[in-house]
C-alpha cells in the first residue's frame, strides 16, 4: 500500500500537465496569462489574454491538446499565423507571437479586437444600408487583394470570419432626401463606421516554393462553407483568387437582401443548387431595400457560375464598387465619380448616366474591356465552416445557364473549346491535377486525418 501511494503521487503531476485547451482560463502559457474564452475553432480555442510583463491585452489561440503532439498539425497551426502575418494589411488580423510552452501547449498570439463579427450584426439588423455594406465590402476587397498579391487565397471567407470594430467617422456624407417640396441634398458628418478585420487563415493556401510538405487534403473531397462556396469548388474541388471573389459576392448579397443566394436542408443540397441553379437578382429578392442597378450588376457578376465571367481581381471589383452608391454617398466618392466621368468628344454629343450618345450614323467605338488577370495558380481545395464535415460531390455535375450571361458583360478572351487549338488561355484556368506535389502549400489545419 505505501508503495502504491508513492506511485500515485509520482504520476499525478504528469496527469495535471495535460490540461484541455478549453479549460485553461487562469493559467499562463509562455508570457501570457489566459482569461475567458472568446472564440472556438476546429483545432483551437481563443482566449482573451494579457502579457504578464507589460499588461497588453491580446488574443491567444491554443491548439487543442489532441493535436499538440502531432508535428504535422503543429506545422499547419504555425502556417495559419504565418499566412496572416505575411500579408501585413491593416484590415487583416495582426499576428504578433507564436510559441510552445514547457508542457507542450502550442499557441499563437493576435491583436485583441473589440467589436462583433459580421454574422452577429446581420442577425440583429438583417439588412444593412447600402452605403454601410459598400464600406465593408470595399475593405474586404482591399485586404484580400493584398493577400492575393502575396500568393495567398483565404478560401473560407464568410461573415463569421469578418470582425467589425467601431471607429469614429471622419468623412462627409451627401444624402439625398425627397419630400413634398421636392429633392433636397443634405450634408452631414459621418458619426462612425465599421472597420474590418479578416480572421482565420487556417485553411488558406500559400504559394511557397520552399515548402516540401505533401498534400494534407484528400483528392476529390471538398471542404468549405457550402453557402459561400464557388461552383467550381463545389463541383470539382478547385479554387483560385476568384473563389474569394465569389464568396465576397455572397456576403454583399446577404448584407443587402438579408438572405443568402442558396440554402438547403443539407450541405449537399446547397452545393447542388450552387452548381446548377441561377441566382435570384438582389432587387428581386429584396425589392424594398435600396439596391442600385450598379450594385446588383456587380453582385451578379461576382456570382457568375463561370470564373471567366467574374471579376478577375479584387482591384477590378473595387473599381466597379465605386459606382454602386445610391441616395447616400461620401463626398470623396462623389468627387471621384465626377472626375472619372467621360468627357464628350463631339459638340453635339449628350452624356446620360455615363454613356456618350451621338447622332444616328455616327461611328461608335466599342470597348471590349477584357478583364485583367493575375498570376496563374495551381488548383486548391477548400474546407468547411463549423461542422467541418467532409463532403464529396459527383464529378459529372453540370452547371446551369448563368443568369449573368444575359447582362452586358465583355466576353471572355477565348472560348474554352478553342483554348487548346489557338494557344490562348485563361490565366486563372483550372490546370489538370498534377500527380506530383505542386508549389502550393496546404494550410488546412481543420482537416481530419
């Protein structure tokens, strides 16, 4: 019996060292004391923390203890921090530290954000004012444009991963008001605005030629959030920066209409609709909300089934976004619109809504306006939202006719059927799946092995 007691007292410290990730409030990891839990993810728990020496408030993400002993999972966890820190953009959460404590706990440290996620705001407000939605979309597009320029695709953009922090307004608003006496223009100072921070690069993909780790996602298995998943990802499991553009189009649609384009009882139902059904135009879905024709055109283009018919870069989307304002706009955007308006070239020309009209018989110059592309990339796989279920769709699913085709958008540079014969190619076209490892590193920290 005495021998047994000594043995138990020897083992107890080892048992106590293994503390579950969601039971560490009041403990310390590295140089950070952990307080209450502020978020949870597929592989980690986020605490409000405090630097023990300087007292700075931070957010600390702890890797679940079930993953801490696996080298591959630790590498994925580290790459989430690295992906966000590589971009170095004010609208992307700032990663400040990474470490492993004496008891084996793996963690990284982020700036602590005081605000609320976009999904919570939409749940409370349901629909957002057009100018507020444009402000949010503009910041997201700028941040992801910077990410794409660094070779990083987020792949899991959704309202839960967009944090909004209130900031004091500094711009001047021009508001058009119509009453019994007619149309009036009122100028007022912006009281506050939503400052965007994009979170969770845990399933991002980084183009890194120095990475030698093999693929961690099974071929033919699709991970992601079905409601925000691009058709080509739902159909054959590939994506590129235009996948983020599609997801941003869904978010813009949801902010203005109060609903997502496609929903269903199961994830597979949603993905089938994403692939095969046309999108109901926003102004048809929410006729009572202010949605300009330009905003609807941008959304429908971003939600095109064919990636070639979407915006080819976030910069292109941002440029078009400046023409989407309605009855309320910033003075800066109003001045920009006036400066960018085309100048009539003929004395008898008339300009209406940005279009030059000339007398019949006058030769017209046509602008085909091919969309600029970015550097090519290899196909990538996505991960799911909260349930993290693995979903496989039949490869023979075909897309329905794209409603965006009816709009007056420039045709693609070359038809898909003529690519091989002519040598023309889409810079973001999906290449054949390589049998060997490519230069893209998978950052799928939520995948189950």
